[in-house]
């Protein structure tokens, strides 16, 4: 198909460079510089989509990110992307696009049948129906709604592209590269400050790209080119195109979404991040975000061929694509006359401008008249015709209050309406920054009023719609922003000279009447195009009590579509206000929230979408060995810990049985490097530990170790570990794996904020040390072989002491502590010796059949001894007494953290849930961890639960299952039978001591 | 004496780092510098005895400006906090450093801890190094804000690091906990990929 | 109150919908009420509704500084479930669930309660343990709950990534089939309409500026629209509870935090159920309009700004990509924040205060929306009888003194 | 993303810190002498200020120092940053603002918590 509507004029396209593309299955041609929308316009294609609810045919309405109608599914396969706006898709060779939400095609859409029932489908109708019978909501109504809703389709495959983030700092951030933004960047850039200028468009220039303004006696685009060249030459200026500043967060944190490779199409190299989210921290911000043209709300204002005036101008001037053959301009202000003039100059027939104002005597209307365009004032479009493309309109005189038609209707054939209802400054980012807006009656729009952050607003975004003033404001703001950030003297460079054209004020008529009262006849006045919200819907909302603008939005869904209300919010608010008989500012505006335009999820995730990069996986020095030896891993926080080491043919049960027996009968080795370790030094270190732990620390001899509980002030256990006295004023603390960072912060909190006079230093040494736990009756023999110069006898190296020495040729600290109940040593060596030590242990231990074991076996072994695991047997609601560990509370101490809470009414109860052991009748039956317990066998629901199983294992050493549990009043119920419930299964269990194995503790000495 | 027993936790990444690096004028190179001596010092820098002690043990005046370091010969001292410093020295220097420091500071409320194994060092250099850093680090990496002589504790991606600006070629050195090292290497290599493509 | 139905809709369509009455009045405040409820969110409005319906107390005002339903009611991710761990919470939320199940009919207002099933994922062995514990506790409390293994998870939600190599491997999930979502605004509107019809005054744009306390007894409220006397005053003001309670000199164990949520652009259905992962703070469902509705984690600091930090959303989406790789190419359309009032034990406070006839209902954290009908029901009882309903008795302020906390933190069941 | 100035390391993104809750709640020196209610006041009760809130942060990724921040919880504007143990003198303008924030609550607190405990504790902390 040829580009029937392409002219020879477009300033932004290269007509010699042809690009082929496919839209809705049909091949077309466009040219370099086109967007999909401009190429379609050039080909005369206006029917591009269907509305969300009633599937009315819709055409291209805008030329930018505010487009509500031309919603596209781009490409197929894994790179397919839903809901893109045709107005922002840059054309590339071979592009494949289709309309969303229509079936079988945009031309013939079955669901257009919804239109027949549109009289029922008013705002909020679904709140009033679909209730009877109740069962049909889930089975019939809702599934039907879900099938009909939604726009595009997500590809099912994994995204082949990459995304990234960049963190930048600058003195002056200028958002929007129209005339005011370019001026601001120039002025700021000259100061030497770091300046960033970003714009969502493909090219800098903003509104100048679309118009035929003159600056300094030349076409404005020449000024743009020279300004950009000047900026590019400055090392201190960063220019970002295709970059949508979508968020203005606290403390001048600006986030920008840059589309880096989309314009290459699917051929883009995936190594190049497809999108990038920039995080800018700016000392000063200049908002030059421009403005959006507002649609007029008139009868059937949604037919393909109806377009915003300035967008039509952009298609003609920039892309050389005429919106139609014969169009009318419909306006309430002077700016649209420029459009009429430009379109006539471009070769389109514009027989008429219809102006809602009674008088149009400004410069521009007069130029239009000179061009032979008929200007009809005090009139409006009161009806339109044409289903898939506009065919004709009817115009009539309108009463000056805009309420009714006063004259005869006149029918005019045309295929295009270029409408302008005035301009909404793009105050989104300003509002996001918590800046306060005010309503300007004369301009009929919201303007920035009070800044909340270090920010300035310039140009159209500030309501400064004339070019000369915008340039001057930009220059001034750029210079001042630079000065406030410490650069330059704040003197603005001279602004270039534009031709000043005085525009007369607009006249706001928010709803143009038709020949029946609004909402009471077939003609619809659309406010939110994509969501099919009409003026009548808003009026209905008001009648039903939705008097807040937020109620109205939520009730009608105005502003909730993918265009985020850029076109509809102010019109909707104005209609609501009129209905309520209040002034617009009394009804308020809505708060703008990020993002300014939608941002790809992948881009927000950044490099994080690539699996392990999302969150660190922490590994010990022996990780590679575990991996090579077939270990299965268990994630513990960010750590990967060896869980068990299955041999060929073994399942977890078999492996754990083998590992457990090996330790009890011979020698086992565990990688315990992940435990937190904190070096504590200073003359008050012991006193500090006395407050931190529940037990007594002052008299712990040097060379000894002690196990301790830490409580929060509520008296509940939150971490545990063994701490050893290295010297009189020097301790080595261990914490749980998951608790390490939190404990250190907590220690520092007390040291720095409660007891700053204590002379204590805490330093994390978690990763200085690799920790190998070697346990079992043969452990001593192995240690003696590893460290021939050390004495491992019970006398020289008793339980709960530590010694320093050379082990396997490297310096080590050896702690004689045991979490298994067996003879056990923890060898600590410098991180980089961990793997060597492990390998040496395996080598020398071979003759004892040394067995590496993982966390699962460790859990079994400690459970045999009734040792608790914080976070498994506890959940933040246990005191030490609940755990049967009264002995760990020093009776002699007047205070320690959490102690006071013990005597509270609920905490001192004797029948709290308490830690006990459980034995099943059937020795082979292993309870489920998480089984709930009841005293009685049969219970109605709700049943009184008295506790739950915290740990449960098969104990190979006892040849019996074992379990630990929290049971209400458990300590007084030893020997009683109670019942464990797991998903319907009930098991009789006996309350026993949690120490199942070696109750006299004879094994720990080997 | 050469320590034949030590292994870098990211020895397995050596080849990937070579392959992932981009040499040349517009490149970026990632390497590990393992086994550096690292000694953590806690003390009171308002106490002249402390300052003198550190000076006598290291020949360096303990830096009191936040985020700075001082170097002389093969020794460097990082400021880490108002009462915490880290001495970086050549491989195997830690025992000597610890002994000297403990000796020079004896009797004071100080802590001198050998933490040579607590972190390993990664070095990122080349023309694109700063851009790679900007992808992962939320600090101002521009030369006017982060220059040779500065060292900060921060995060790169989600790994906590001590980040030293070695020189303005630029060369960045990241001291990272061994457990995070493989993650950080993977992350950096991924972030460097676009420069491999464009080079 | 004119009844809503397909017939009334059709009838009104004949007259071009010109004759629908307002769903509620906009009354001027009277000088005195039996009960003044502060806060016209879901909880306050439900409380008024049940005061009128269950206790015959209709001389009630619900006063609201902004617009009704404009706080957390209109800002949450609309997840409804009752699978809480402890008996106290489980029974309370289950009562709410039973009310949800008939709410559209009760209110004659379609709140679109959609029992599409809520899964809570387990990513490590600790999660599994806690999940099974919760399933068993729920079952014994008569609350539906199932444990699904990874394959069953995939069957229930086919787009989820259960690869063992995932950074957040899915080991299984709990499933409450009766859980789901509801249309949040409709809940507030439905209760407002119902309460209004029974004579309750819902007074918007009326800010409380002081509480009138004499001799330890509440006498009324000072508002931006004048003094209103009241025999009883009930706070239902969520994130602002500390501010209002402070007017009566009451200190509470509450902190208000920003909590963010977001929706994507609408797409054809990809996910039919609700999936929650507390470990990585991903909470996702797809609305009837086709938008992915996602909640993030709570920002850590006290905040009344109704805005949070972007990194919270970035981290959440990075985790979401691991669980749902196909989300990568959709787009964030809107994000917003609420102010959640959190208690140290992640359970609410519903009951009496040290000031006689002044009541508090707060500290819901992320559980507020799903509790709405149950909260209103029990709170109304508490106000009417001046003593708590057995279901909310455990949630008194006194528990912070006695230590009888209801700690839902450990139970992986707290958020959302 | 808040931008918080660590008193030592300078301005860093919020992600480098951990939040530590309300500041100036000193641990009672003699917990045994308190009633359960007074103890609960220390452990659980919080001011939860709307307006200028004094709170603690710790620079976890940096110098590990705990310090105080006075932040407006409505706007997130940071009014002041000061070290642990230091007193905050709000600039006059800020004090007025903070006052205005609390003005809305003219009714004053009955002393739920014995003034002596708080006072003693506060003195201890701020003298430190």
C-alpha cells in the first residue's frame, strides 16, 4: 500500500529511507523517523483499536505518551510486548504490530455487541448486579468479566532481554527538552555544574519538533540543533533521549526509564540492556515537562479521525503525514488556529474552525481567516457520524453558558476533527514531589504553586505557553539552579528571540451539548477514552453520592487506564464540579503517583532478573568441595549450607542415617563456617556480656567457653551461641547463622546508645574464620594426628575450653564444644585455609572413615540431645524457662536485657507452653514438624490446641523416632499421652524429656 | 615462607574474570588480589598516645577524615569509622603488623584484630570501570566526589564492600567478604557485558 | 434504600439512569450522638453498620477528615484470607471470612468477593515447617487450609517457576481455597450505604481536632465542623490512631509505616489465584480488569506520607521475576502508598481504653482489609456492651502489660 | 529513597542504614522498681509522631554508628541529624513547625509513665 497521506514536508522523517512493517496482518510502508502511529496516519489507517468496555472503534488520538486508543501488541514470540502505544513505537524494518483487545479483528470485533447493552453498562453497574444467585458470581459472572477484560497478551516464554540500573548524581537535573528545558540546560551547563537533560521523545526539541516556530529569525529546529550541539560539547552535561522521568521521590531522587534498544527491533543485541532505569540524586531540579492538550468533550467525540489538534499538526509538520483529506478544527482557544494554518499549508483541506468562544479576534484567528478558513464562533460540534472513520459532523450555535444548542444544525462532511480544549500542564512530577498545585481560572488548568523540594518549574509546565517567555524562564531557572548547587553566579544567559504571538484566553465549556440531554440519548460524550467513561457516567457518580473526585474516579474508573488520566483527569474533575455546583478547586485534584508513564517490570528489576544476581548466594570456602562431593544444599538466609551428602542410590533418609551413625560411632565433619562470630574486646567486655546474656560471665576463666541466651527486652529468646574468653578483656562470640548481622547491630545499639561509657569494641570476624566441627568418639584421635603438638586429653583440654595451635600446618583456634553431645572440636582457621583444613581432615580421617555430614544430620544429632535451634524450636515467644533452661538464668544478676519481663502476669505463668520431648507409640513413625497437639483425642473444631511439634526426626542411633515440641504445661505432664494432628492424621504421643540420648552426658568426653 | 595451604574462595572464577574483562582503551578489567594483609584497629584517635602508637607501628598517621585513607610504601590505612581503621599491607604482613601494633598500643583501650581472611580484594580498572561501578553502587562515583585518597564502606549490588579509589585511571578496589565474592564477581561480569559487546 | 439488582438496573436504564438516588446522605453533624466513630474507612463504616443492625444503635455518626474509604481501605491489595496461626487470630479472621462470604448479599452491594484461593509459598525448610504448622492449626480451628507440594503449586498456578535452580525455589505452599480478593472501594461504599439507610450519619470532610475528656470519661469530639457530643467515641482511624489517641493522652504500642502497592497495565488473564511470598515480599493477584495487583514490603520507618521508596518496589519486582519470569515485559502502571499501623506482635488492638467510653481499633498492620467485616462486627459489640466480644477479647491493650501477646510474626502469615 | 546524612560518612541512600525506631527512649536503670505498666511503656509504647519525629538509625553498611535523625514524617524532610548522646536544638523555624504539628492535640497526656523514670533515663542518655 502506498503512503497516500504522506507529504513532502516532514522535518523529522527521511522519505528516502523506506521501512516495511505489518499492522494487523497487512503490509505497509513507512519511512525513517516514523512512529508506528505516524506511518499508519501516512497510510490513511485510523482505526487502530477498540475501547476497553464496549469495544467501540477507535483511532489515533495523540502523538505521544498520553495516547489512550492506539494500544498495540508488538511482535510475536518471547519478545512480544503488550499494550505499547503506537505513538511511541519507533518504526523499524520488519516491525509486526497488531491491535489489542479485539477479536477476530479490529475491523470486525465480536464484542462490539457489548455496545448494544451499553445503556446498562453505566458507571458502577457491576456493584448493583451479578449478586444473584450467589454461586454464579464465581462460576459465571466473574469468569465472563475476566475473559473480556485485559488488553494485550504477555508472552509465556522467559524474557530473552536484559535490563540494568545506573546510579548518578548531578547538580542540575532538567526534565523535558523542549524550549524551556533546553534553555535551562544551556544556562546550567555553562556554569560547569553537572547537568542532566532527559526527554521521553526520540529527539530533543519538545513542542518545537511539531511546530513551525521561528527563533532568532531561523526555523526553531535550527536553534534546537545548535543548542543540542552546544550541550553535547559540554563534558559536564549528560543528554538522555527516549528517557522518561517517571518518578520524583523524596530528597530529589529522580528515576528515569530509558529505552535503549527497542528501536532496533528484535535484532537488538541482548548484551545491551534493553531498558535502563537511572536513579538520579540531583541537588536541584528544573521541571520543563510541557503540557498535554485536552480533548473536548462533545457528542460521539471518539470516532476514528478525531484527533487532538496539536497532534494533527505534529503528524503534518514533523512526520509529513496528513491526518485526513478534509478536516475541521474544533477549539476553545487560539492555539488550534496554528494547527489549522499549518495543515492548510501542508496541503490538507481545512474549511472551517469551530470555536466555542463567541469572539475569536486574536492574531491567529485572523491569520486563519486570511487563509480562507471559515471561523464559526459561539458554536460547537453537536454530533458526529461514521463508524470506523469519521464521515460528517453537525455543528450548531451554543448558548454562552455552554448548556444548550441555540441555532439550527449544519452538517459538514469531513474525515477529521482536530480538537483542542486547552492545555494541561504536565504537573505530574511536580505533584509527585509533594509540590502543591493551584487551579488557574483563566487558563483553566492546574499549575504548580508551592514547591516542596529543591525544584523549579518552567515553560508550559508552569502555564507559560508562549515561546519567548518559556525560553527566558528556562534560562533563568537553569542559571539559578546551578547557582543554588554551588555553580555560577545565577545570571541567566540571554534568551534567543522568538516571534511573540499574543493568544487570547480560552473559554472552558466542559461538555458540549448535543440534541438530547447529556446521557439521555444515544450520543456519548467520552471523557476517558480507553475506559469508555462518559460525561454521563461522571454525572451519575455525582448523583449517587460520589462527591469526592477520588470517589468519582474509582466509581467510574476515570483516569485508571494505561494513559493514567493524562487526557481525562481535568475534564472529569470539571464535569464533577459542575454537577456538584462547586468551583473546581473546591472539589480538588487527584494526587499524582509514579510512574509518569508505565515502566517495564524488567527494567525496575534491573540486573536482578537474572536469577542469582537478584540476591547474593553466600558460600563458605568449602562450598566447592561440598558441590564436588554431591552435597545437597539447604538455603539458610542467603547462605547455602550442605544439607546432606547422598551417596549413589541414597535418598535423604538413608544418607542422614549413615551420617548420623558415623558420627556417633566414628568421626564426622561439618562445615560450620556460617555461624556468626564477633570479636569483643575492652576492659568492660565481661560486664557487657553480663547484660547481654542471661547467665554470668564475670568469672569465666580465660581459655573457657560458655553457652548463652540473648533475649529481647520482652524476655523472649532471640539468639544463642557459645562465647569464649580469649583473654581477660577479650571474647570471641558466636551467634546463629541467620542472627549474625542483627546481633552485631543490637550489641552496638546498646553500647553506643545505652552504655557509651563501657570500654568495649565489637568487630565482626564471621568470615575471618572458617569453622570445621569434628565430632564423634574418634575425633580426638584425628585431632591428635592433625595437630601433634597439641594436647587433646580431657585433662589438658577439657570440655568447654579452647586452645590455640598449629593444626595441619596452619594456625588455628580449637574450641571443645559440642552441639551433638559427642566428643567434639570446632577448628577455626583463617578463611583461606578452610578448604585446606577440610581436605586435610578428610585425608587423615580416611582411616576412621570420616564422614562429612550436613545440617540435617546435625539437626538429628542435636535433637537426640534435646538442644534447641533458635528459629526452629523457638519462634520469638519463648523464655529460657519455657525451654526448660532455668539454669541459664543467673539468679545473682540484678539486671540483664529482658529479665524484667519474666515477672509479668502472662510470662510468669507456670503452665505456659514448654519444651518437651515426644515419643510415638510406633517407634517407626516420625511425626510431622508443625503437627499440632491436643490433650484429648477427639475434638470438635475449633479444638483447643496445646502446642505443636517443633522438630521431629528418625533417630538412627536410638532406632526410634524422636520429636521436640512446645506443650502447654508440658513440664508438669511428663509421661502423659497426648495427640498430634497432621492434616487429618492423629498420632498418640507421650511427653518425655527432650534429652533422648546419653542422658547422663557421658559421651562428650569421648 | 610461602603458604601453600591457602586458596582463594574465587579461584574458580579466575578464568571467567579473564574472559569477561575487556582490554584496550575503552575497556574494563576485573581481577582478584587475594591474601592481602588486613588488620583492624579500634581506638581513640583523640588520644595522642594512640596516634603515636599507630604511627610508630606503621609509619602512618592514622586518618581522621571520614572516608579517607593514607598510604606509604606498601601500607595503607583506611578510615572506617570514628574509632575504627583498617591497615592494608602486602601478603603475609599481617603477623608482623599485629605484633607491632599491639606492642605500640599496649595498655590502651584498643583492639587490634587480624582480619586478613575476612575479606578478599577485587580490582576493577579501565575506562569503563566507573560506569560499571555506577550500575551497582549508589554513591557518587564521579571524579569530583570520589577521588584517589578516598575509601568508603558501602554496597556494590547487594554485597557490602569497602571500596577504595586507588587511582584515577580509574582503579577501584573492593574489599568484599569471601562469602559474597562469587556473587559480586558474577554481578560485575554481567554488568561489564555491554562493554564486551561494544569493544 | 432502593434495592440493587439487574431489574432495578434495567428499570433505571429506561430513564437513562437519571433517577438513581444517592447511595448515602451528606448530613450536617448533629450536636450529639450516642456513638461517634472516628474514621469512615471499612472498619469504621462496618462498625456503624453492625451497631445499627445488631445492636439497634442508630444514633451514630461516622466522621471522616477526607472522603469515605480513602485511607487504607482504598489502598490495599484486597487480599482476603483467614489462615492465621494462633487460635486468637485464626478464629477472629475466620469469623470475618464467614461474613465476607455473604457480604454482597448482606449489603445488597456487589463487593466482588472472589474466592479464587490464596497460596503462601514456602522457599526454605523453615518456611515449610511453619507452613505445615499453620495448616494444622487452621484445620483444627475449622479453617480450610491445605499444604501443596511444588508440583501441586504449579498445577494450581501454572505460570509459577518451580525450578530447583531458582534463587527462591518453591518447596510448596499453603493454600486456602476460600481466600481471595474483593473490590475494596465497594466494601466501604456498601457499608456506608447500608449504615446510612439505617440512620447512621456518615460525615465526610470533618476532621477531629480534639477529644473531650472529663474526669477520665469521653464526652465528645472537637472537629473542624464544631463540637460533637457523644456518649461513646470509637477510634477507627488506622495509621492516624496514635495521633487521635494522643488527644486523650493515651499512648499506644503502634508505629505507622508506609506500605506500597502497585498495579501493572491490564492484560489478558495470566494468574487466577492469589500468590503470596512473605520471604521475598511478593503478593500478587490479577484483578478482574486484568491488572496485576502487587503489594510490597513495609518501609521500615515511621511515615505518614503515603509514599515509600522505589528500591522497595525494585527489590520486590526482582523477586517477582524469579517466581514469575513472564512478568518481565509487562509494565508498572500505578504505584501508591498507605499508612499501616503496626503493633509489636503483628496483631491488632480492639477494645477499651483507659478513658471510659472511648474505644480503640487499630494496629492491623497488613491485616486490616481482610478483617473488615469481622472487625466491625466485634468492635460494634465492644462499643454496645462496653465489653469485648469473646473474639476480640485477646486483642486488648493490656496484653502489652501482661505479656500475653499474639505474636503472628514467627508464623510467616503476617503480611497482607 | 531517603537520603540520610550519616554524621560521619556523609549522605548515603537509605539502603545503607537500618532504622532503629523512636529515639530518646532510655532503658530504665532499675527495671525491678517499675510496675508492669511502666515496663510496658518502655518496651512497647511509642509516640509515633506525625510531624518532626526523632528517631534512631544505624549506618549498618558504613561506620556502624547509631545516630539520631529528626525527620518530618509527613514530608520526609530531614530537619536535623545528630549523634547519639547529643541534644537536638531545633532551629527556631522548625520548632514552630513541630509545634504546629502538635497543636492539633491540645488535650495533654495524663502521666501514664512516671515522670521520674523517663526523666532519669533521659538525663542519663543525654548526659552521656
